[in-house]
């Protein structure tokens, strides 16, 4: 039964993420939202919705290690697995100054999470601070774009709309598709948490390891789907903006909201090892972006190799 829950949860997360993205892009176009907000906020939030729902449910159900492991594991998977796979398929363009700005923001947010580990927990007040930091950064991004109106942001938005087609969706249709996506995500998150927890108990594997591996990859399926479609259609540059936006939402939005629902303890292997792996992964992305202004196939294969090594070490140490 647990395996059926796990598989059903993964399927619903995938379908729900796709539906939410389609509906969100259609609504953003109808209301004339900023092109940068379409690519970063709408897509970033849409692909982070599974992490958000899984983490909130895990915290409320008394499994905070699963919530923290989900966020940290998803961020590592987004960069090493999803960017690595995308670059292996087609080099990922990253010659836009906005990309470096967002990459630096992800690194700073990762450092902030690392500093919070010294406090031993993320309380309500610190969760609120994380959420306010996200709102502040998005406001800064919006104002910067309004001043600059860079062509690159328009191209990214165009690619996003092409990769996640929303043609023929009016206001009502887009709203219904988006709501259906949220319902599917909620159901998928519930099934995934239940199935993963039961499997962990059956095999004597800690919830932390399940959160860092199966659940983390499962909630990254929307990013993976977008990455594969984008790379296949020759718009691999969309992937980087999506991943960076998603990672920011995960650390500042998802963890912030989760901590406001229930205190998130920062202890054990995740806090003392995996969080710092996440910082290191965010750090190596910066020179990779600057080298040749793109992520090459060679760098993509390196990222995939590093991710395989990380998963192997996580399973061997059986953390928690």
C-alpha cells in the first residue's frame, strides 16, 4: 500500500505541477504581469508548490526532519540533477546579468540557512523573517526590471510561455486549470509523505534520508519536467532561471511558512552536513556560470556525477 501511495503521490505531483504552471502562466499573461515575474515568480512558485505542501504537511504531522530534508534535498537536486541533466542535453545559456544576481541571492540564502543551524531551530519569528526577506527580494527584482526592461527577461518569458503552453485558456479556464493543479499537488503531497514515512519505518531508514532522496526528487518533478521540455526545444536558458527561483522560494518561502506553522528543528545530519552541502553546491554554481557564460555538457556531466556521489553517501551513512 505504501508503494502505491508513493507512486500515486509522484504522479499527482507531476500532473499537478504541470497544471498549475499552465494556469499560472495563462493568468499572468491575461493580467499583463511583468515578464520577469512570469519567468521567476510564477514559474518559481509553481514548481516550488510541491515542496511547500509536502513540508507543511510533514511539519504538521510531526515529521519536521522530512520537511527540512525535503527542502535541502530538493535544492541540491535542482542544481546538480536538473541543471546537470539539462546541460548534458544542451548547454545552458547564462550570460544574463540577472542570472548572476539570482545565483548570488541563492548563495546568500543558503548561507543564511547555514547560520540558522547554529541556533538549533527555525522558530516562528525567524520563519517570518525568511518570508519577509523573500518578499523584499521580489520587490527589488520587480523595481529593477521596471527600470531596466532588459530584453533578456522578455526572451525568458517568451520561452517559458512556449515551453509551458497556455494557448486557448481564457480567464475561467486558466483559473480552473490552476486550481486543479493545486488540488492534485495537495493530494500528491499527502500520499507522498504517508508512503515515504511508511517505507522508511519498514526498512529502518530514517525520515531524514527519505526526505533528502525520494521525497526531494519527487517534489522536484515539475522542475525536471520543465527542464527536459526546455532543453529539448532549445530553450535551456529557461531552466536556470526556473531552478534559481525555485531554490529561493524553497529556502525563504517554504521553510519560512513551515516554521510559522511549526518550529523546524535544525539538528542531526541534515543540519550538520546536508545544509552545508547545499551551500557548497550553490557556491560551485557561481564560477560555473561565469566560465564561458554557459553551463557546458562537460559541466552537466560533472554535476550529475556529484549528485550520484551525494545520493550514495546519503544512503551509506543512513543519516538522521
